C-alpha cells in the first residue's frame, strides 16, 4: 500500500475557492480516518484490524496535505469548533457493525477514486496529490467491494446486515456530489459514474440498490456548510481532547 507524501502540498493555496475546496476534502479524509481508527482493537479479525488501520493512515496522509493548503494542519484539525468543519455527513456516521463500516467505505471510496482521478487529470494545485492518492483509494475501493460481495452473498445474517447498512447510509450520499468551487469538475458526470459503479457492486452481491432519497431530511450540502449530525460532536471531542488539554505541548 502506498502512503501519501505529506510534503506535496505545504504551500497554502492563494485562491480562496481552492482553499475552501481543499479544506472540505481534507476534513472528509480527516474525519473518516478518525472513524476507522476506532476499529483498532475491535475489528472482527486481526487482518481487518490491520487493513482498516492502513486505510485510516492513508486518509490521514491525504488530510495533512489538503489541510496544509488551507492553513496550519494542526490548528485546523484540533482547534476548530464543530461548525467550522466542512466534511460531508457520510464520513462522520458511526462505525456501527462491520457491515455499516463497509457500506460507508464502499460509498465513499468509490466517490473518492472518481474524484481523485478527475483531479489528477486537471491542472489545479491538487493534481499532484490526486495522482498519488488515487492509487491508495483504488485499494480502499477494492477492499470495500470485496467485503460487500462477501457479506451480501454470504449467510442470511450477513446479507441482512449488509442490506440494512446500505439502506441506512444511502441518504447521505447525495451530498458527495454538491459542487465545490475551485475544482472545475463535472459533478453530474461523477455522480453518474458513481451510481453505475455502486449499482454494479450491489447487484453482484445480490443486494438491492436502495430506493430512498439521497439527500436526507436536511438538504444535501449541510455538512459542507458546517451543519453536522449529532454523532460528530462526540467524535470531535475525542479527536481534539489531548491537544486541547495540553496546548502548545511538544514531545
């Protein structure tokens, strides 16, 4: 597995729109890394504990590069309040059972691979990061697809859990494709490709494609505007506790 070079984006972006986009994408990666880290010591098998930890480290590396384009990465990660974070609500959802984690990974890694592939082909300052990160995310997607197939086409219980997870998280996926200024991406095309890819995996796994709304009770884009679900406050408190308890400490 590759690891993102955290020195690739040390200069702060000067374009305000690009800075906002980098902050949003960095928050996505940071928050999901924190969520996946919660599986340490709790994964169903040792191999998955290692795999999820490695995915979390990949995402943390991406977050560091992206946040450094928007300012000081430590201050942005540990000193902002909840409403200042711009991550999508999908990544902050609790791990739940293993099926919920896999459904979240399937939805997000498929989106992230398409996003980074498009950015790598562009000419924004994010192109270099995207070209490296897309290789990592291809593994993340492959891992999620493997487990979706295994659970969906496994026992009656694993099928039920995977179906429940896919349906529960479906409502959060519409927000992924709200346009971010400064990236110049065709989000309509990205969304269509995402739907095709996810539909193909679910079909192979014997799982129905959820039919519910993909925008949820709040309009899509709420996380990007700093409106988060109740779970996010607890995640943030745990992530920031040490830094806030010992401000300025070095070791």
